C-alpha cells in the first residue's frame, strides 16, 4: 500500500471544516479489489474502526489507481477523507460491490459501519437482506419506507427488522427529493422497534435538481455536520 504524500495535509484540511483539526490523523490511500470491484481504501496507522461508504446515484464513481476517484460530487465520496482523518479505515467501492464481501474485507480494522446515501441506501438494504452483517448502519437521505416515496426501500427489502443492526438515520428537514421525503423517517423508526435513531439537519444551500448532491438532499454546505453525526455514531 503506497503512502500518498498529500494525505496528511488533506487530513488537516478536511478536519478544519468539522472544527476538530487537533484530532486529524494522517492516512494511506490505495486502490484495492473487493470481489473483483475496485475500491478506494483510506487507512490510518491505527484504525479505530471501519467505515464503508456507498455512493448514491448509479454508484459508478470511477475508482482509479492509488485510490483516485473520478466522480467526486456525491456527499459521501467528497467527505471520505474526513472520516479517515478521524482515525477510521474507509472503503469507498465502485458499483456494484458485494456488500457482504466489503464488510468482511473491512472486519480486520474493527467494528464495521456501513453508510449509504440516497440510492446507496437501497444497496445497503439489499446487501443486508442478502446476508451482510455490519455492526452499525447509517442511512442518509434514505429510501426508508413507502412514505419516503419509492416502494424499493429498506423496510420492504428487509421485511422485518430482525437483521437490522443499530441504525442511524441522517435526514435534512427540507430534503425535497421525491424519493427520500422526510415523511419516510417516522414510519421507519417505528418499524425498527428501538434499533434506529435520527439526526435531523437543517441549513446549507440547495441548488439545482432536488435529488442531486448540490441540494439539501446532498447536504450541500453542511458536510461537517454529516461527518460529525456519522463518525460519532461509528465510534460508539
């Protein structure tokens, strides 16, 4: 695994927006293969846990050599270094990784938190339904329930919360995407039976398509709040 020279500087830069620069940790960045799918791996010297980030949209982010990613816009993709700077080993796979294989790959770094955003929450749900067993699950701007706006949602994929790990929902109060309505949160939490908690966010700037990364759906302008919520949950 090759040490990327600019990683330490980037770690400090990304921590600045979350107000926690003192905890920034340098990390190595590389490209690995998980079940034949390319993935960027960001690894601190002494990881305190593992985070897998599943991008939204079609999931095709263009992972190249040395952990480079061609499509940077997705909220989880653009903040990946912030999680590594806080001491987590981070895997950002291209589409369409076997989620169970990804969880198993990251198991050596400690407890595994699976994070999906938008259509990435569908991939997370399908992965868990197929047998993936992360220690924790985070669903941001999620396809949660029928009330979210799409029948292809995590509740319907799982059928029962029996396989659901402890789960964090991160939702913008003003998400206007017709597939991830805030109205879908309460039914999901009720269905989860005590396994799910919610972090509601507000503010930022919404520009263009309400289902894309520069809108409230993509937490545009409040990345640091998302990183703080997710990393705090992953560290429990």
